[in-house]
């Protein structure tokens, strides 16, 4: 998530390396031309990845601390 946001702003990886932030940044050029799907699918994939890490982290926290499982 941090890499994607920093790269989207232009401070991260070089434009020649594949990253979701670079893909989103490049797709913003075509958004006004009606090519919305160029930004939609990388954005949705980033959202799914972040949510998956959140769910995995919450489940690991519940496994490590049984008291938290009852909350």
C-alpha cells in the first residue's frame, strides 16, 4: 500500500519497473479520454490485496491471542 501510494505520487520506483502505483499513475492520463477501465482494474486489485492482508492479519491476531477471539 505504501509503495503504491508513493509510486503513484512519483517518488517511488522508476517508471520502467512494474508496480500498481505506476500502472495507476499512467492510467490517469487516459481517464479523461474515456478509458476508465485502465484505472479501475488496477485500483480494484490493490483494494483486494489490501483487504486480503487485513483479513489475514486479523485472523493471525485472533490465533495468537485467544482472548481477542471472543471480542
